[in-house]
C-alpha cells in the first residue's frame, strides 16, 4: 500500500484526491497547503502548512505536487531528495532551464520517479490516433494542427494573481491552457527543426503574460505544424487536433476521434471517457495517468511521463516566446 500525500489544495487537487482515494493500492495520509482555512478539506488525514515538516514527519511513498508553477521545481526537488516519488502537475517548470534542472534531478536520483501529469496522452482518442499514425497504414505525417479556442475572465487572474505574472507562471495561455496540445503535436509530428511564433494580449486585463499565441512548426521529417491558442474566445470551445497523412486525415474535436477518407467521408472511431462533475477540458485521464504511475512505483517499471519527456513542450513555449520577441525563426535543439 502506497502512502500518499498532496501538496497544494487548489482547483486541480479536487481531481487528484478522488483518484488517490479510489486506488486500492494507495492511501492518502496527508495534505499540505499554506492556507490554514483548508484544514478540514480532506477529513481523516493529517494537515500541514509546511511541506518540509510533512516530509519529516510522514513516511511517504509518493507526493502529488499540485502547487502553482513557480513551486513545481523547488518542492519536487525537496521530495526527491528525501527519496519520495513525485507525481507533478504540469508544467514541468517555469521554463526550459527549470525543466532541465528537473531532468538532471531525475538522472541523479535514478531510484526516485518523477511523473509529470500530461494526462491527455492517455485519452482514448489520442491513444488510438497515435496507434494509427505509427502503424504506417496511412503513410507519413505531412501536417499537424492544434487549436485551443478558450476564454478566461479577468477574475481568473484577479483571484489568483500569480497566473498573470511571468515570474510566477512562466507564461500565459501556452503554459497554462495549451501545454497539453503542444505536447500532443510534438508526439504526432516527431522531432522538430524550427518554430516561428508570435504572442499577444487581445484582452485588456493588465497582465504580464500572453493570452494568445500562434506558431508554425517545421518538423525534421518534412511535416508542417500549425498551433493557435487563445483565452480571448467568447467561450471555452473544443480543443481541436488534426493530423494529415499521405492517405488520410484524422481529427479530434469534442473529444471524438474522426477519420476523414480521401473522398471526404467522415467516420467516428472513438470518444473519450468523461469525468462526471469536472470541467470538460480536464477529461477523465487523470485517473488513468495516476494509476499508471502508481503501478510503475509498485512494479519498478518506467512506463510513465518522465521529466525528460515533458521537457519538449517547455522548449516549444520558450521558442515561441523568443521568436515573438526577436521576429526570427528559432532552431530547435536536437
């Protein structure tokens, strides 16, 4: 039985905690948050306001890091150095530099696992899409497209001001809302050669971070990629993911994978599972991702999203930010 704790009792912890409690191989023994008023959030478990105190007093196997972005690296580092496995929410860090530090931490402490919550990799639609692309049945990938047309009100940033501050968030719509889409695009397209991108603020919110971003991606295999994300839409519309191959086209929209034949005929293949009572864009794959990580801890296996796997999307974000600043195409490191 794994002894598990959660650090950070914000919005996303409400997805993690039920998943932990539903797993027969895990026991939630402690939670931690610097807000004392959250003490009774999870009845029957020990509550701490200092994660270092919790790490000293509790005999933990795994900690879920559900904190704001700027606390991902220092808190994960503290846990790993105590020999505690970490399941960390995205993003990997504030930027590529912090991401690389986590990759190094993973290498130095090879007996401790750092799993990053890029749960959309485990959506039923994406798993099937990836299988079809890898099969070669439809030829080579020639293009990929990812769209994230969402909305965030000003109160989203007012209630938690760190979200709008570069020092604490590391960015805006790309790192907070569209990171999963960037991650899936690079998994489908392959190794990247270059990115040209722009960022902007279409909303008059007085924040430091971008609310809109677009990019053109060049892949080493010759495929082209288009990425667009915004928090300035009228509503939270469906994320769209499209892959164009030599002998067909696939599209994920409204959580449904559709195949489009060369003749233009559409065929629905699979729909993602839904998580009752949660925001639609969370999907239901947090549970699958968490269970997979626990199995890897118990079995000593390595089939989870490592820090080095999550680094690529951080590099993409930094490339778009740099490209927008310099008005240049940014070469991606191999």
